[in-house]
C-alpha cells in the first residue's frame, strides 16, 4: 500500500510538472514596438516591424505589437507590456502625463530598448536623454566598419565573438558618458577615417550598444539598424532577441 501511495504521488507530481511546463511555455511577454517618426523617417521601418514580429513568433517568447500610435504610451496602454521598443525620431506627440507614464513603466521593473534613431528622439525632454544614455550627434560614416565587442557575456552580444565587420550608418553621441552606461559594442576607430568632416569626438569613443539599469527597469540601446541588410543579418537579429530576453528577464 505504501509503495502504491508513493507511485501515485510521483505520478501526480509528474502530471503537475507537465501541466506547469505547458502553462509556462504558453506565457509570452508582450512587447510594444513603437515606430512613430516625428523627424526623419527611415525606409527600413516596415521591414523592421515584420522582423520584430517574426523574432517573437520564432522564439515563442514574445508577442510583438508594432505601431506608430503614440497614444499607446499611457498608464493603461502600457499595462499589458513587459517592454517597449523605440525606433522613433523627433519630438513625439505625447503629453507630460504620457511621459511620466513611460518613465514610471520603466522604473517599476519593465524593459526599454532603443534602436538606431531612438537617440534622435525627444531632445527637449532631458529625462529621456538621461534614461537612454545619450543623444544622436551626427553620422560621419556609412560604410563597412569593424565593431569591437566590449562585453561578450551579455545575452545580446554573446554570439558575436571579439569583433565583427558590418556595413551600416554609424552614429556618434553627445551627452554620453561611460559612467552612466555599460558599453557592449563600440566602433574600432582604426577602421574609419577620423579626419572626415563631422567627426566630433576627440576621445575617439564611439559606443554602438550599451545597457543600464533605470530604477528597477532595464534599458538597452543599439545604434545599429539603419539598413535593410542589417535587419536581415542573423547577427543583428540575435542581438535584438538577446536584448529582449535580457530586458524582460526571460
């Protein structure tokens, strides 16, 4: 009788594990991908929306809502989401109340990911620049460059090795400091012409991806992503997927 009881208990435990496993696997993080352009509108945006949704579907981890509707940035609108991704530009049409809702969303423990021109957004909103880590200050190069991987242990960069080459539009930043962020990727200054017009950083420090904590939330940014072929590059897709998993603590 004791043996039968133990076997029954084990069977019940296995069933609960199986049921729990199916439930856990069915739970997906909801991600809002905002692509509103109040400034320069990138031609790659429609393709980027398709790829972001596909990354969510293929990984079975995320349901991605791609939208240009800034009204979703509100306390009620953000409730279903675990993370917000910006590929935006200019002064987005959102109110002070919406701005507070976004910052409270992040600080409460949610994720924020900025892609490429997200740093070309909200120049008049100082807290946004503080949160994301810097502002766009020109793109001196649009060519093949060498990118150094400064931290290969982060989920977004663990697949990239010590360095890699890529052709993209390369940003530089103002109001940027390594004291506030943790740099993941940076431009190898030896791979470009530093005497080109428009190069502003005398320190030759051209960070291309970084992360930081913001309140209890997690913030990730990458300057890459201007070109369609970059979005179609498996390395860039893995970088975004790793960033999403990290930002949502998946």
